[in-house]
């Protein structure tokens, strides 16, 4: 195997479609090893927002009415309870009695919290819009390639929602394309890179501190056939930490 870089950032997204939290460590499970339903990043996208009248899950990448989801963030407390952060700096746990009222004020229509995994807690089980990959990896080289193609773009990792950002030995280029189909080892984690990450309208939408820029998606389409980053399947679970070296099968 060869070393291709190190982990620069780790992200977790407790509530689907909302911004996530940067963390120092991530525990990543393989369901066959743990014996439970968790597969991938612990706590990732265990919850979502939905319209209680239609049971429609939030879809900010395709529905204008849900775009304000991108101006909310989510994180996990030490006790494992998820909470949502609002633009005014307020944080409310998912079981807060006034959460749905605050969500309705933010979106302008009724919004509720759903459980995507059937954890047996008090939230209704709502199926997500799509089956998320267990792991999403992005490199600094790919982000630099997009930035170089159009210096006017505001290229920020928050547009792309990776679990892992790898600072690569290569300065620029879509280097992770070459990792697809290969085994990778990061810390104690073993994975196989499976496919490129197809990008959607979420990459161009405005977020806190980021303007709406349609050319972000256009640049990805022109530069790398709409792919930016890669998905991976878990071979053996493990813990990741900032600075862990990333190895790829040769």
C-alpha cells in the first residue's frame, strides 16, 4: 500500500440535510461486527426533518421550500442526544418541547423530526429519500482543482458534506478517482472505495457565510463529470482521528 495523505477534518451529521459538526474522532462501524443496525459513522443521519402533513422528508437540494435547512446545523451532545442550532445561536435538543415551534418559525410551515433507523425512541420512523453511503471521502486536491478552474468560486468543505477530508500529498487534481475499486486503510479502519460522488444542487446553494453559486456545480460537471469525492464500503470498523495516515492499495 502507499500513503496518499492524512486526515485533515472529520465531520458528523446527526440530522440529515442540516449542517454538521467538526469532530476530532469518528467511530465507524460495520453492522456485521456490531450486531446492530448501525453501519458507517456512529450517529450519522439518524434523524431527519419532515413535513408532518405530507410526511415529505426535507429535500433542500431539489425543493426551494426546504432550502432553509442549509442554514441550520446539528451536533451530538455528550449524552448522545442530537440538537439543532438556529441562525440566532440558539441550540435545542430534539426532545425540547418548543423545537417544532421554532422549526415552523424558521421554515414558515409545520416541520417535525423523524427517526431514520427505528431506534425505538419517541420520534416517528420516516424513511430517508435515499440510501446514504456508509462513508464519504473528499480530498483537498479535488477542492483545489475546482478552485483553480474558477478563482471566483467560494469552495468550502461545507458545500460537499464529507465524513472525511483528506489532505493529500498531491496539491491539485481529482486524485481519489484512482482509488475506486481499491482497498484503503485509515487508522484502524479498513474500507473499499466504491464509486465517485455524484453532485446535486446542494453544492451551489447558499449556507451561512457561503453565497449561492451555480458555477460550483458547473465546474464539477466540466472538470470531473459531476463527481467530487468518493463513496466507500466498510470492510472492518474502527476509530479515526485527525492526522491519521491514509493508505491505498497499489
